[in-house]
C-alpha cells in the first residue's frame, strides 16, 4: 500500500492553526480536514472558533458540521470519516491538511493510538483517565483483557473492551505525515486566548451557549465544551457575566497547557515551529 502524503498542523487553542492552514491550502492546492472534537457539531460556531462561511467557501473543509448537538460521536467515527475524506482529497490530486487541537484524534489518525476497543468517546476516556491505577484495576472485571495491570493505557483499553466489546480494526490507509505544531511564548499565547474569548463574546457567544443550555447543557456530550459549560451557572443566576468570562479565559488557558503537554508526550515525530515562521517553514517543505 502506497503511503498518502498529508500535512498535519497541530498546536494549542488560539495558536493560529486555522488561518495558517487556509494560507497553505490556497497556495498548495489543499483541502482541510478538521481534527477538532467540537467543530463537528452543527450550530456551535462561535465558541468552537469554527471557520467562517466565507473561509469554508474559499477552501473546502471536511468534518465540520457533521452531527447534531444531541448526538454522540466517538473516535472510531472520527477515524472512519477522516480516512474517507483524506482518500477523497488525495485521489483528486489535492493535498490533505489535517488541522486541529484534539490530540486524541490526531494520535489515533496517525496510528499512534490503539483503536481495538469499541465505540469509546473522548469524554469517556477522559473520565477514566481521572481515576487512579487501583481504581482502574477495580473496574476491570475481566482480567484476561489486560496482561500488564500497571500500564494505565492498557487498563483503560481493557475497560473499553469490557464495556463495549472488542472491535476488529479495519484496514486503514498508511500516511506519510509531516506533522508540525505552532509554538508561542506562553505569555503571548495566554493573551491571545484572553482576547479571543472577548471577541467571541462580542460575536454572540452567550446566545449560542443559551441554545446549548436549553437543549440539554451538561447532559450532552457537546454541552461540556469550554466556552459553553461556564455559562450554565450564569443562566441559573449563580454568577455574574464577568465571572463567566474570567472562568472561560482561565479554563481555556488551562486547556492550552494540557494540550501542550499532550502534544509533547503523546505524538511522536511532532516538530515544534515558531508560529511566526511556520508558513515559510511549510512552504520550504512542500516546495522540495
């Protein structure tokens, strides 16, 4: 099987991934495959920093607006659809550009994460990761599913198999991936995050959050995203709007910190590039 060349643009929230991908796609005849676990939802545009209609008209985007906010979506769903989109882009002679901050999606897409367990989703895995190793062992009733009971990731996969059943992984494409991540000084990144939250508020974030809250809020998989869940106490009259904004900014900064840790320790071969030099770096690579 011939490897399909793809470009992966990763990095923390508010690092400029989307705007960079648009420039690269325009110059090098590319199409964008989103790797964002919130941009999949229809109707969640502002809080997810989804590409605008004009930007989507400019460059074809895939895996955006594909499920309703009351639907669940697993990493298996993502990989199946992403593989299809990448193959389609490649067969039409264009460059597939994978862009997003959901590290678990990217890790799985690149074959660095086992997908042998069933229909797990990001929320479920995140909840399991909060448990201690002893608690994970207690949840694993079928001890034959895991040989190394000191390995947390194997324990989590074993619990997934136990809960959802083992699934035979389909034959997937092989990717020749150039993976880069955008690096910013921490203080500048945090200020970009703070300013983006304020811009989202001006764009109507509160109305979007209200719609999500009225539909089910925290009970929905989509309703637990940063930028939305912080509004729920406000809608209940428990906090002020200023407190909500500060909480979103803080949660977003903390999320960026977790993203940076994940990218650095979970994605092999990821090349960190100064954000201001990333475009020229990519141009040099693609021109060779």
